[in-house]
């Protein structure tokens, strides 16, 4: 995992795009179930399409969660970087004599 917040956010955006693509795929797969075909085979076919569309929607939800977590991670990395910079500034302000007192 990168420690660069910009790279982490880029991956978060990629996960969000994948969520959108998965939802489009779910819609496309579900649309194929509107066939005018009646038989046991057609019923099984429609059931499989419904199941696959649900799978795509679940994966989209997973990608959304991943995106949210990555954005959160990027914010935490930035918070930690700010804290380290502040500590570094404090350390620079202290003289070696200050440490002995």
C-alpha cells in the first residue's frame, strides 16, 4: 500500500469507477431476462440472469466500500504526516541545552 495520499485517492476513484461499471453490468445482464421465451430452460436462464445481476450489484457495493475505506485511509495518512511535521518543527525549536534541563 502506498503512503502517498494522492495515489491512495487515485485508487479510491478507480474503485468507485469499478462500482459504476459493475452496476451497469448488472443492468445489462438483467435486461437480457425480458426474452419472450417460455419453458423450463427459459425460467432457468432468467433465474441465472437474476442471480448474476445480484452478484454484480453486490460487487458494486464492495467496490463502494473499498473506495470509502481508501479515501478514509488517505485522510489518515495526511493526518499522520501533519503530526510528524509538527513534531519535527517542535524538535527543531528545542536546543540541545533544552533537553538537558
